[in-house]
């Protein structure tokens, strides 16, 4: 899930900082440990988690999982 890490790092809440896993967790309701596990490739997200992440980043699930380069 390199795309998740890339999207999180691109999403700026302030001009100088990327969105942290903790902030993403608070905004999506997905636990910080789950976000870390997904980013590190230790867990595959379920459909509900994918929907939350895709909605938050305003991208398709296909883009999020690497099946498409179109956001």
C-alpha cells in the first residue's frame, strides 16, 4: 500500500507538514495501528477501510490499491 503512504504524505494540513498517521486516524476512524500495518504491508484493508480511505483522499479504490493510475 505504497499509495496510502504517498497520499498521506501529500495531504498537507499546514504548508510545512504532512498528515500524520494519528491525524488520518482521527479523521477517518481507522486506528493508527491499522494505518501503520496497511502501509507496512502487514495487513490488507477490508472494503470498509478502503472506502473510508478512498473517500478521505478523494481517489478511487482502484487507484488506492494500485490497479489504476487514474485517481
